[in-house]
């Protein structure tokens, strides 16, 4: 083969090789500490995300996660649906790709032992991470007691300081695993998310801009998640031992912490995100609820905030 043909062949081969070996950029997914998000970390510890571009980022509070999304230092996050709507109202373009859980008692208002009813929180100081979900639960608790925010004193408190804030205030709005830790200290639970069913929903979101850039990586993310969910269902004791290290509670308490959480299956996710598209209806209803109570800056068009195309065919 003449030299010039060999050179052309070599250049062509290198070009084709570069085209077929162009990896997707890193996909950084952030969460704060909450049992409903643990299957992601279980997937990581089981090795399901090895040799992928998935990078799970552990943050201390929902506020920190939201700040990172606003700044574009992460590509996706686990958020409550109301937090997602708050970001959308601020023109942060996101797509919901998964329903992670429904809070059915995991988010709570805890008071000092001497406070026996919601009516008794009038005039008291309540610590809350005043993100959307904290505001939502506080608003609902006050409405249940026929009180308003002017009837109490609000102390801002980030999640990683909830235990100290409980000690320094009359009450705190928190969630698992802090709930379990404070209940062991004698805290009294007077209100929880089971009293506002369907209002607190955790979802996995990604920035619109990375959908095309990270399509395969996003598929790997959800595939690993559902594999971990399957492992959790088949081997709850072994799974809870791994999750206990991150949660900072015992493996038995990890299992108990899931009592107030509903984890939708892959089939349920298809129904929520495709089919009847129940989540879109939930988002629309929640958006109106938040806007009417001035917990949302402006109304949000919820008709195009879901992308179910990354759900795996099966959970294996």
C-alpha cells in the first residue's frame, strides 16, 4: 500500500475511533440525607454505578441542594415536588424523571414533651428549614390549629442543625432520620405529613440542558436505582446495614424510618409519569395550593415538566 494511502487509512481510523469513544460528561446528582433517597446510595455501594459518569453528591440540607442547582454546579437532584415548583417559578429549567417517594408521616412537627396540643404552639418558637417543604408542613400544621404564622416565632434552621435547634426552641419541623433521634430524646409528635396526603412528594430532577448530553448516563442512573430497590425488597436486613452507616442510626431504625414513606415501584412510576400522568395533576394542584398561600412566587406551567423516557424496561 502506498505511503499516502496508509496515512489516509490511519487518519480515517483515528477519526472513527474518536467518534465511537466520545464519553458522556459527568452527571452530578445531589441529595440531602433522607431515607427516600437512600436507594441511590445503596446502588452506589452495591457497585451498580461503577464505570459510569454518575457522581452522587451528598449535601447537608435541601437549601444547599437548591443553591447548587441555581448555580449550575450540579446537573440533577432529589427534591420535593414543591421545591421543584419553586425552582421552576424562578425559571430554572428542570425535568422530573422519577418519583422517588411519597411522605406519609416521615415529615413531622416535633415539640418539647410539655406541649400537648397544636393549639399550645401559639406564641412558641418553632425552628424550620424554611425551604418549600418546611413552609408547607408548617403552614398545614398552623391551619390545623387555626393559627397563622403571626401567632408563632419562626427560627430558621438548616437540616444539619435540627437536633440543636430542637434543644434551643419549643419545636422543630424535621424528617427522618432526625425524627427517630429526637423521638428517642422524648420529643412529642403533634403533626406529620400523613395529615396532608399527597402534598409532600420526592422526585428526581435533571437540568433540561443535560438531557441530550447525558441520556445514557441518566438511563444508567435509573436502572441502578431500581436494581437497588429490588435488592432492598429481597434483602432488607443486608440493605439496611449498608444504609445505617450513612443515616447515622441503627439498621433496625433504618427499617422503621421507611414506615412513613411510600416508595413507588417501576410500574407505579410508569402510571404516575406516563399513562394517566397522575403526577402532572398532583403538580398542578400543589402549584395552585402554594401560590394561593404565597409560598410560590408565580404560577408555573406544569404541562411539560415530566420526562418518563429514561425509566428502564424492567427493574433487573
